[in-house]
């Protein structure tokens, strides 16, 4: 009988929501075979977790150092494995859970901690096991785009070809929070580019800025704002567009699975390896550190992309098509079954 899965993950306006969304994608890959529940903190953005998922909250009195002991007291390692996704789940946290006998999967972006987990998944391109500090020689490394953690609709999208026509619709999204309001900075830069007949903006569940709505008033008839939309609607919007401006986070994987020209950069350090890897594989146009850019920087770069040759445009689409094969779910299920 297979073990059950505990997804230990947090997400809020400070941490961002990417870790939660990534675990939700994993649930969709694994739920047909495994029972599971989410284990999270009370300050997490709970509304983004489906009401159909079992959810358990960690008491406020339990700090991160005490968590492994608290988990061990409540749940048996003979019955559960644990999947952890977050930067606070450091080497000590991993080792404590392993010492208590739990099968452990660590979802990573940084390649900075000693790894004690049974399985490490890091879907940044161009990494090898040599890039990680080894705490255990038994760790299995699941690395690169072959293990990209995508929701079902995006896995299906990888199998479809997309032809690039005129660049007349653009997609803009900066995740669930967007503390820097990069969405509005980008919009102010590209709003007067005449090539765009429609500008589609997706805001996350925790987006709270107001300035963007004044910006939109300058050109209301062809700017469309959506907030916290579901997977199906997201894919529909992406399919309509030929160019996207997104950070090098989970949404970049989703964009490239649908396939379009992408301008991407980073605004937190955990996105740097992803950003560099996608650029090296020639999957994106890279704009670098988003924290240093003004609206006019985006205007200049987007105009440069539009004026690029069709041959170069096509090469980016072909590279995306060759990098995502839609078999990630099969590979990840095989990994999980090895410790269940």
C-alpha cells in the first residue's frame, strides 16, 4: 500500500505564492495515486489552496526549529512521506526529518543547502548534481526541464505546436504578489507601442497596488485586466498572445510550455539560476535585474524584439517546443513511487 503525502509549504505576500502553486501542480500530477494533505502556517494565503484539498494548519506556538519534532509526534514515517517547498527548509530541517525516518522530497531553486532529502527536484536548466552540497550520498537528483513542475493544462500545451504570426497581443504577469509593482512599470513602458492591439494583464491574488488603474485610463479600450484567474483562463489568454513579459519564476515555465516570445528577468535571487538557464538555452529574451529597470527600458527592449527577424523569432519557439515534452508527470510519479 502506498504511503500518503504531506505537502509542507507556505506562501503569502512576503514569501510569494510560487511555492504553493508549485505544490498544487505536483498534487495534480500525483493525486490519482496518493492521498495527501497540505501542511502550512496560519499566515499563508489560504484562499489560493483548493477547498477540495485537505488542509492542516501548524499551531503558532510551533517554530520552524520545532516543526520536525511536532510532525513526528503527529504523523508516522511508516504512513507518510513529506514534500517540502520553501527556502526555510534548510539542511538542518531536512536532516531532522530524515533522522526520524521520513521519506523526503525537497523542491529547490537555490542550490545552496546541503541536501539530505531522498529526492531533490530543481527544474532550473543547466544544473548538475555537482552544483549541490551533498549531505547524503543517497539523494536522487531530478534536475532540469525534464522535471518542470507544470499544471495539467500546461503539460497538455507542451504537445501542441503554435505558429507565430504578427505580434499584436501581449501578456503581462508578475505573479501572485508583485510587491515592486513591476506590472505597472512595464505597462507604462509599452502602452504606446502601436503594434499591440490588445494588452492582457494578469494580477495575482495578493496584488494590492492602485496606480495601474490610472495608467489603464490612458488607453482603456484595448487593455484588459484579469485577477487571480484559473488555469483554463490563463492558458486561453496565453494562446491568444505572441509576446509575454514575465519574471523567471513558475509562470515562465508555463509560458514556454504554451510557446511564445518571452521577455524575462529576475527580481529576487532565487530566480537568477532559472533566468540564466533559460537564456543559455535560447528560450527567452533576457532583460536581467528587473529591480534596476525603468519603464523606458521595457519599451526599448520590446521594440527591439518586435523588429527582430522572423527567423530568430521562430528559433525561440522551436527551442521551447524541443525543451518541454509533456512527460514530466510520468517522471515525477516514478520518482515518488521509489520512496513510497
